[in-house]
C-alpha cells in the first residue's frame, strides 16, 4: 500500500491538510497564508466559470446511468466547453503522472481523484464527479455525488448527510464568523450521523488559481485552533466535505491519483464555490 506521502501532488479535489493528520509536504500553515479578496466585478467573472461547472455536472448526472462508463460521463461534462475559450482545470494537472481527464470520477469506496476510464457504472453505485473550469482568467470548482438506480439505505443516508454538511457551511458563512465555528458545526453533524470524515483533503480558496489560501477544513484541527480564519467579504471559498460510511482512513491506489477508503466502504463528496458577501454568502456554482 502506498503511503499518504504520495498525496503531495494529487490535490485536485481540495488542498492537502497537514498538521495532526500526518500528511507530509509543503502545505503552508495558516499563519503564512496570503488570502486574496475579490471585488464584486471579479466575483461576477468567477460566476461565469461556475455556471459552466454547474452545467457540466448536470450533463454528467444525465450520463451517469447503469451501463455507462466513467469515461462517457467525463466526456458528457467536457462537452460543456465545446466551442468556447475555456479550459478544464484538472486536465493535465501535474502529479506523478499528469491527470488525464477533465473530471475526477470516483465510484463507491473511491473518495476523490478517480480517473475516468472503462469502468462500467452499475445500478446501486454512487458516483462522485468533481469538475473545475477556468474562463477569462477565473476559476470555478464544484462536486456532487450521483446516486445511480436503487442505492441501499445506508449509502443513501451517507450522501444525504454529506450534502447537508455542505449546507450547514452555506447557512453559516458570513463576515465576522470564525471558520472554526463553522467547521465545528460540520464535524459535529457528521459525527452524530456516525460517519467518518476524510481529513487528508480540505476546502480551499479559489480565484485566478484553482487552489488559493485559505485552507478551509471540514473539521476542527489543532492548526485551525492555533490560527483561526475570520471570514470577510470578498473571500471566495471552495467548501467540500467528504464523508465515509466507515472510518476516516484513506489510501492512494496504484494509479497515483485515486484516493479510496481503507476499509472499502462508500464515500461521498459535495462541493460548492462560495463567495462571502457583506450580508452572508453567494453560492456561485448553484447555476444561478
């Protein structure tokens, strides 16, 4: 089994989180973060990218049926970029080998960074699709977990809870709130539902680059307690909880990208790009 050190470059779906998780690498601590604040005009440019992401995920969901391959789902999302001057952020993302597709597609026990290919989707699968787009110099990033056919009750519960964890963040994002308060709400809800929480990957700032400061974990860590993040208008965050039916531990598969649960139990992943506004927040990847 490959160790977590192999996650150093595989950061498409969320920044790696250092500190107490044991993940090594050059991840910056909170006290060295350089947060970029966006103007209303820049946020509107990001909204254009985010609408493309939303549409791509909608097309992926339509294609995600029993008998389809994950490569076909990837192609369906990628077609949203046909004929326009935009790029899929994940394609050729650097790692041990460059990421070869436009979306990350992770099935069942796969958490994030799954490589689309010839895997056939079956009735009862859950399929997490993560998609990022850059247009006119600005990025958008979102993910959803698609339930295919007759999904068993426990796995359906996993998806509902994980999506609600993201909703908790959206409900509480506003200027002046410390991120640790929101992360605590998210973590507590997931734990009360008896779900594992992936801690090796966390949310992140986003703007002209896919991964910007600050890191925004979906749990309260020692590092976050030491240097908390106060939300301010103009911050734009990609918030992305990842929860598991079993334990918290994950591993990287032999393709150097796909991250899967160690115990083989299903995982879910939901993400929105969210701008902090003067009065609350604006979810840029909801299609509006």
